[in-house]
C-alpha cells in the first residue's frame, strides 16, 4: 500500500518538475530571443525545416481530413435533409479546429521528435558542453531559432491546411455527392467570420511554440546515452501532443 | 597568487560525493596534468574550472576572478579566454570541419569571411591537418576528430587550454602524436594548460607538474620526475598499472 502512495507521489513530483523545467525554458527562451548575436542563417534554416519541409505532410493530412469530413457530414445531414450545411460545417471545422490541431500534431510527430533527438544526441556527445565552452548560450543558439520557427511557420502551414481542407470538402461534395458547386461555395463563406480565421492562426502559433519548445526541453534534459535519446524522442511527441490537446480546449474557451 | 586556484571544492551528484575538499593551484603558463582512475572526478574538476559545473562548496578562482560567483552572461564573456578540447572531440555533427572551427570566430569576432578562412587554415596547420575542411565529423578518424577539436579550441587564441582525456581510445602511436602536438601547441601559444588523463606516458611527456586525484582530492603532486619517485603506494600502483595494491584493495 505504501508503495502505491510512493509511486503516486513520485509521479506528481515528476509532473511538477517537468512543468517547472518547461516554464523555466519558456522564460529563458524569451529572455534570449532579443539578445545579440542574432543568427539569421540558423533562424532561416529552422524555418525551412519546420515550415517548408512539413508541406507534403500538411497537404495530405488536411486534404483528406476535409474530404472525409464532407463525406461523413453529408451522410449524416442527408438524414435530416440539411445537406446545404455541409459546406459551412467543413469550413468552420477546418478553420477553427481541425486544421490547427491536425497540423500541430503532424508537425509534432515530424519536427518535435527530430528536435528532441538532435538536441538529445548533442547532450550525450558533449556538444552542448562544447557550445557552452565556446561561450555560446545553448538556449540562445538551439532553442530560440527553433521556437521562433515554430511560432512563425505553423500559422502559414495552417493557412495552407485551411485552403486544402475546404477544397477537399468541395471536391467530395461536388464531384462525388453531386452538390451544386455555386451553392456549395456560397455556403462555405456564408457563415464565416474573420474571428474564425484569426483564432485558428493564434492557436497555430501557440501550438508551434508548444511543439518546438517541448522538443528542445526534452532533448536538452536527456540523460543516459542512446537509450536516453530514444526516450526523450518518444516523450517529446507524447508530451507535446498532450499539451496541444489540453491547451486547445482552453484556447478555444478564451478565443471564442 | 596562482593563476588558477581550486579552493576546497566539494561536489556531489545525488548521493555520490565526487569531489571532497579538492584543492590545487596552477601558475600562469604552467602545464598541469591531473591523473586518476575512471570515475574519480577528473572531468568534473575540469568542468568546474570553465564554469560548466558549480561546486556545492568551495571556490574556483581564475586570474583573481571568482568563477563560481559569475552569472551566465559574465561567464560567457569569461569563457572566451578558454579553449577546451573534449574527450571525443565533441564536434558539431551538423557542420563540417571548416564550420566547426569557424563557429567561435563567427560568433565572437567581427572578422570577415576571408579572415576567418585564413584563421581556420592557420589552426588546421597548427594541428597538422590538411584538406579536411569540407569533411563531416563522422568521416574523420578518432585522432583526426580530436585534432579538429584542438583546432576549434585554439581558434580564439585562448589564454587557458583545457584537455579532457585527449588520448583515450586511441592507439599508442596516435596517442604519442597527440601528446607531441599538445607540447607543440603549448610552446607555440604559451597558454596555461590543464589536462586530465589516465595515460601516464602522455602525462609525463606533456606535464610541467602531475597531480593525482583520488577519493575526491589531490593526494600527490610534483614534477614528472618527483611524481614517479613518489612513495605513495596508491600513486605507484597507478603509475605501474598493477592489478594488486591499495587502489584495488579498497574496491
């Protein structure tokens, strides 16, 4: 019985410890973001890595999500003769919820994990110590370009995801379900407000921050060689995905 | 007053006490080699000198400045006076050899690219390497990686050089070449050098003074000649590399 309480207690301590490390790194990253030297080349390299290199995965995910959403809602709405609302549901769902969350999760799997693995490997091979010995602050050199890239590039990926998701829905509704294309297009925009777009983009920037910072923090605190790097990579993906899903609720509550 | 002073350092990791009342003085321009078995705290000592670790108790004084009391910004400025060569080189594997050596120059100087190129070539010349600028660290042998690590360490023309086990895992011939190279760099650059190793041949070749770390503190120090004549049984066992003796009896 004592062992169970001990285990629960240790889990709580670990959660609080990890939360503390995350917020500590968050504060340090913003503190170092505005200090010289600014490594423009590294910032750009990370933007390409987070943004440009993630385009194929975002294209596929968003397009098929929009298509399947149209298909599902069409089947359901036909039962109550409300097929004309399919377009609005697809566009609202993509802009407000699906595009930011799915892009966030997909980029976490692709980029967050590789950041944790890269920084974790640097940690266990003393490259982080070498950075410090070369009078370079690791948070400034490693965290800042990655986090900046996440905050800037995720909204662009989400805009792309929004367009493709809505277009995917249009393709299914018009080509497969024989909906009138003009009516579908009208219904797509009819119930949209500017806030739907903005709130999705704000979410995207927040998710960009979460997934990159979590990847960096997990990598930076790696211990124990190759096994530790593997653990850090898995933890980065699991933690960032959970934080994205939890924060999604609170952000939605605040933003709408 | 000594140039580098480690005053009564204590350091523990979890429940394991690594350094206990560890003190040593190092004069300007001197080459001190700290020897000791695996896990005795040699690397920990070296990392204290450059401020990568903070002691639980005690002080590290370098050129009359207390390293242990420095804040991160101050420490970063201070570290530009150091060059540190790591055990496996610790080269940045996302960069090639040229970019590795140019890294500190790009970050801490206002040198133009042609000046950087000239300095990188000079550093590679100092470690007797040619034509490797475009190679990735993974394409280099162990000995070459260490030499590139040395070149990176000296690129900012440091006053103090720290070597963390520079010959571990290398064959005896390459170890000797590395030792020669360290002597050469020492003479040419006139730096204060601290090296840690458990390779006694290299230690005697390089050192002005050898110190032995055991049980968290220095138990013997002196010139290579005096050190070899030490009457301390632990020191003698370590020098001779014998399996039987006080070192292994305690284990």
